[in-house]
């Protein structure tokens, strides 16, 4: 409980004053993200897997209530932690993981393209050639977030038709060129870069898994579960925004179709289901239920931000309003891998398979 109070206080004092700068000036809140680790909130020491999972879900949600961009960055970092926590590479677990957990280093995901590859949506963008010391990787990733000079991020590269590797790469690696992307209508403070690989050397100690095809199913559930509280935090903030204006203009907001009580009921239901997933020992067997819940969270978030704009009226239409920012952020959430169409395809394929 003390950790929870400390974190909520951190969000209000260290993050909230930066939100407009993050949104309008593409400011990357690196120090806030590192402070989470410095406070010991990401440490696996003295915590069970379940306690850790639930705590980190809470961190994502509380951050998203104030700034979805920063919550997305936190999700990126948690994804990188998940890769290493699930790996059998002792170097990564003993040397790199503690630095990522204690705030000295930050990590990104790099798995948007691989997740689409494993869903049959794209081909892999990275190719790997084995050498005596590890692998050399070439290719391009169009967008990887939460990156910086000393950051690390995960990749999947194809060695041949039968093998794909998963590794973690340092941003300062020779042959790796990063170009910042700020052309989005929101989340420009997410430190998103295109990444061009030109024979980038990947030593054996950076290899997360020699057989990525077998490893991806181990990390995919956590990858998705950590995304759900991004939407829940934005939804909760939208509900609070709606409640603040319920009595304006003679109480006419009561006639709008989207009302806070219904939103709150749906939000609590999704959160309770997310918690149950986090407590489950058989997540890989519940993949279809999980992606259905992820889609439900997107739909609720879009409904909540739309409702907030309608309830706010002209005040919400101001360029720097919180409601307008959350609206823009929510559309990014809808297009975060796995995207809405990605989720719908996976659910459709499963429905067809079960009907045969």
C-alpha cells in the first residue's frame, strides 16, 4: 500500500507537470520512467510473479490516468523486462535485467513486426546471418518506441526458413541507425525511431532465444496484458472528466447516450478480468479470451474518450484540452500492436477453426 501511495504521488508531482510538454513539444519523460525503477517498483526481488504482475499492471493504469504516452513508454519497458525474465540466458538475467529493473537502463519492444508476422499479417523485416561470435542482423524496423542512446530493445530476425532468433540490442550498436519520428497526431513524446540495421553484430550473450517460434508464445500473453491498463487508465480519466461537468448547462449532459456509470461498470469488469488473467498459471491456453478482452478494452476506451468530448462540449474542442489529448492518444491505443484489425482477424480465424 505504501508503494502504491508513493507511486501515485510520483505521478502527480513528477509527471503531471510535464504532460502538456510531452504532448505539444514531444518531450520524452525519461527521468520519470527511470524513477519508477529507482523506487524499486519494478524489482523482482522479494516479490512473487503474481505480486509483480499485479503491481506493474497498477503502475501502467495509474500512469495512463495522467498521460497515456508515458504509460505506453512504461509498457514498452515492461515488455523488454518480460523478454529477459522469460529467457534462459543467464547473462541477460544476471547482468542486464537488474539494470533495467532498477532504473539505470530503459528498454523498448521492437516486436510490432514480429507479432504481425506470427499472426500472418507481415513478413519479418530483419534477417540474421550466423557467425562464430553470434549473428549479424540487417533490415529495417519502421517504428520502435521508448528508445534512447543507452536503451535496449528486443528484435526477432529470420536466420532461415526453419529458424528465427530473438535478441536484445543496444541502441548504440555499430551499424544501427536511428531516426526519430514525430509525425504523429499524438504520442510524439514516446521516443519513437525508425531503426535501420546494417550488419549489426549480435553477440551470443544478447540472444534471448535461439528458437523464437517457441519463445514468442511464452511472452505474448504478458505483452498483451500490460496493454489493457493503458486503456483502463485513459477510460478512468475520461470518466472523471465527464463527472466534473455533469451539472453544466442545466444538466443537459444527462441526455447523452454515453454516461459515466455505465463506463465505470464496464471498466471495473475489464479490470477484474485482467487481474484474473494476471493470477492465472495457464495464460497460453487462454490466448483467445485474452485477445478478446484486449479488444474490449480498446472499444471501451474509444467510447469513453468520445463521451468525454461530447460532455465537455466546446471546452473539449480546445487544442490543449485534456479531453482532446486523450482522444488522440486513444486512437493510437487502437492502433497499437495488436491493432483492432489484428485482434479481429485472430478472433475470426479462431471462430472459423472452432466451427469446423
